[in-house]
C-alpha cells in the first residue's frame, strides 16, 4: 500500500477543490464568507502597486494604449486567481485623439489677440486644422438665447441646486461617523456637506457642459468655450461627462479666472481663434467576461452573483472599480472551489467613457448579445470610484479637507440588505459610509436621491443589489493621478465588499429580493 506524503495529499485535495486553508480546517472554511479574513484582503502596498501599474500609462480611455495595458493586467490577474471561461466581447469603433493634458500642443485659444491658457479640450469634439476656426465670440444667455450660428459661444454654467443637492446631501438609511484624514482620530464635522467639498460643484458644472453640447449642436456654432466657475486646479484636465457622441465643432474648458476674461471679451464683441487638432483612429472596444467557478459551476445547479464595473475613465480612480473587484476575486479565490456556494460572474464594461457612453453602444452589450447569460444570476454587486480623498478649493489650488471622503453604499429596498451594508462598513472601518436605498424615505423622512452608478442595473432587473462608489470631486479630470489615491480607504472598501459578496454567496436570495420602489432618475443630465 502506497503512503502519500502530506505534499501529495494537499496537491490531490487542491485538484478536487478541497485543499485546506492555512490555519483552518476545510469544514470551517465557510466562515470566511461572512467574516473577513484580514490576511486574505489586498494589502495597502499591493493596492498601491496595482494602481501604479494602472497609472504609469496615464488615463485609460477605451481603445488607447493605457487602456489596453490595463486590460492585459486585469486579464493576467484573473487567470492567476483561477477565473475560467474568459471572453472578450469586442467590436470596432472610431475614436478621436488629440494631445492629452497637460500636453496642450494640439489645442489652443486666441481671444481678442492674446493666448488664453486652457484647462482641457472637450471630449469627442470636432477637430480643426492647424489654423483653427476664427469667429466672433457670443455670450450665451439662457433667458434670451442669442443667434450662435457660425460664432464661438462662451457658456458659463449656472448653479443648479436640484442637481447638486441629490449628489451630496440626500437623506440616507444609516451612516458611519466621518473621521479626520489622513491622521485618524481628530475631531471632524459630521454633516454631509460640512467641508464645502468640490464634489458637488464640479459634478454640476461638468454635467451642465455635457447637456449644453446636445442642446446647442443643431444651431451650428463655430465652437464652444466652457468658461467654468471652477478654480485652476479643479478645472485642470477636466473631462466631459456624460460623454457625448462625436460632434462637429471644437470645444475647450477654461477655469474661472480665464473664463472671466473671455466672458468680458464676448461682451465687448471680440473675436477668437479656437484650435483642436487631432485625428480619428480605428480602435477595438471589448467587454471582458469571466467566471470564478463555484462548487456547481458547469451544472444545472449553478447559481451566480454578477460583479460589474467599468474599465475606462479619465483618472486614477474614476475607473478603478476593476481593481476593487479584483480584490474581491483575489479574496474569494482563497476558498477552495467546493467551499464557494455560488459562481461569481465578472463583467468589466468599457462603454462608460466611450463616445455616447452606454446608451450609444447598447446593441454591443454582452448581455444583449447573449440574452440567456443572466439566467443563473441571483444577485448583483457593482464597485466604482474607490480610494478617494475629499478635496476643497484653496485659492487656485485644491487641498485635502482634513476629513474622510464619503463612501456611498447602495442597498436594495430590503431591511436585511440595508442592515448588512451598514454592518459590513462598520466592521471593516469604512469612514463616512453613507448607506442609501433610493425610492424610499430615509432616516429623516426625506428623499434618498437617485441611485447613481452601475449597481442601478440590479434594481432595474429586480435583483438583490449592493453598490459602492466614492463621491468623486477631484477625480473627473486627467490631473487626478496616483498622488490622489488613498490606499487605506481602498482596502477598507474592498474588505467591506468581500464581506457583502460572501453574504450574497451564502444567503437565501429569494428572501432578499427587493421590494418594488420608484427610482427617481438623476436630474444632472436633463
């Protein structure tokens, strides 16, 4: 009779999906579904290394070199963590390229005979030759709209309280205390918008500029200048969101001080020359689909939890939800397959910052092409915008407010889901976690605002759903690089969603189906 060595036994158990976990018996391995094993969670050093790999090539916009390298990094990691049936659901598209901030060599503004420093050019705007377009300036007046045909329009967004307040000050179900940052423990104000964060103003102005493009296109302007009310550092590298489809006229962004000067030029009847050089290139987009197999994977008994995020964006953390989900996959891969009650279906989408965003590419969606792909999905989780720092304006600069940035956690309108979201945030030390369940009155009887982010889809599908995202602010711009990444917050957010993923992998999903609610639509894009 052959006696197996311990190493041979472990190899055999691993192949059968029964390998013991260091320090744990196989029978107790399921404990780490509903409790978090700190040794399995991505470390701060590893989180920084992941983000450094992402950041070294600049913003990852679908089809560019940085995005392709980012996707290669993600695919390699998913394979290393045991993911199976990886698919690229791809299609070709045309993308417009110019020099990328801070390189302004291909875009410029000459107004009233002087060169005006630009914050950025408008995403997917019309391209010019090296001579640009020269035309009279006209100041936009919403009360008395001017004739803009053949003119360069100067547009300053007006504050929209109905857009700002739901973004930053809606009601909520529960909230963990705000804490000081970067050193924890100092007193910090507890009101949601007590720091006068730049988050709500930049959201308001950026979405207003996107809306203006759609509203004015039919009037055939020669160009548009977005004279924002933002200071220099906030406006630097600002991208356009919601991302427009390709349009015919050039556009650029100015900070407040330079915008004031060009507004004065427009009032004086001056002319300007606007230049955005570039080219259209053929590129490939693809959604990446993969599975971390559960114990019944490949059989009729298999049930799945869908994990989704987007992989494209202008900054270090606008598109780092994929790294957050990677942290969840890494954690769950430590469990032997037979100890994973459900399969994790991973969707890395690429359409968030493509021309026209998701609405323009709905026909290319993997789940439109494969309508039965969600047949086994019983719940959904989405992660976006992680590891962020709260910034406030300081003259023409921005600086950390000294307080933790809010982490929005969305939960379906089910008491157990809401309680789990709060308990997971509390247990994993997420500061200023604001748990919301839109469509029902919050803790103070007020509206909890719209359901923002990619987890909204779970509610539309009627699935038990969790979602997380940061409050953004300083992260809509190319200027948000690795120096604005908070690894401590990232790790805590990932740990929280490891716990929530484990909860959904082991819970009675039928009992967690959300109560029907009316989801208010976001007002920002009206």
